C-alpha cells in the first residue's frame, strides 16, 4: 500500500532499468529513532511476483529504541507500479470463494461480536472472500485495492470498489469496520494507515488487522529450520511483534480488543481493535 491510483498509468508507460534502488529509511518508520542497525538479509527472487526492477537481496533492520524490524527502504511509485501490474491468480475477485468462505466466516463472526452491521471496507481485498462473507452477515461491502484490474473485477461483481491508497480516501466516519488483512506490513509507514483508518471509521468502529507475528514460537521454529518465507517476502516492509502492533494501534487511537492466531497464512496473527 505504498502508492496511489496513478499506478495504472505509470506501469504501462515507464520502462525501468533493473534493479532500482529502494528509498532508504534514515530512522525507524514507527518511532522515528535513528538508532537502527542491520539485522539480516533475505532473498526475494523466488517470490512469484518478483521482477528484476527489484534487487534480489532484501536487507532487514532493527530499531534499538522500539525493537521494530523493517526493510532498509521501500519502493518508489514506479517500482510499485511494476510489481502491482501482476496479480497472483488466487487473488483475483471470486477466486476460490467457496473454499475461502469458511475461513472468512470465522473472521466475520468475531468482528460482528463488536460491531454487528454497517459499511465494511476491506483494504487490499484480493479475491474478495472477506467482503462476500461480511455481506452474508448484513454488512454493506466496500473494497479498496491498489491493483486496477482487481478493483474493476470487484465492481463487475456488483460491489463498490476503488483503486486508491487508503491514506487519500476522503470519507470520514463512513465505515463501521475496516479490515487490513495483511496490509500494514506492505505500507512504508504503517502509522499513516492506522491514522487513515481512525479518520474513516465511525465512533466505536473497529479495525481488523492480520499479519505475520515476528515474536512467536512458530516464527522461531521456521528460522531454526531455515525455512522462514517472510525474510524474502517481496512486498513486505515490516515484521511486527504483537507488542509493537498493540503499541502502534494505541498511539493512533485504537484499543485492542481481541487476539487470535490467523488461519490465512503461516505464523500470522489477527487483532481486532476499537476506535476510541
């Protein structure tokens, strides 16, 4: 979630030499402390969406002040456009809906305990399963995605969808639920995403967030087996611990209410937090 709706035009018109350098962080993207150091590297060249406009080696940093782990930089709008010009087949609206419906139902059921109805905005909605299932509970589904073809695919299925960055969406107080399912780790500055969600939610609305959990036993076991896929995850800029995610949510006006182990991907967590 690092670039806005202009991506569709740039991806087709600007040929990029390879590889393009990242836009480097000079401080921690969460707490702004400058005491950051290299933690390790990873190889993203095996990622299914890898393109040679990106260097195959990813460098991961750690902040000494808050403990957050992040890449040494993020992509320019032009590089993001190249990456977003392709989509995994299972992320197309409607793909695998019957299989994903059961998983999405467990998420919607938990969210509905805190907010029973209203507009549900799913950011980076992918195959749309979460929105389709939320609609069964009586929510009004809305989608937001940076891939133009994905947004158009959801509109063809009759659901309002926009191709835009969450931070530029102008609809204050419109939504009861905003889902950030595996989204915050893709944003160069995740705090900006949470600030936008706070602005877009009505009073008492909730945000649902899922992402890899950096500080859990499964993560450490994957590391020990040298089988952790997240060190080479092309589109990720952050690895969150539960503690650091809760702190960031609280800094941006959210009260964490519920924690769960995610069934979406390996070693992931899910958090529901209320706008306060």
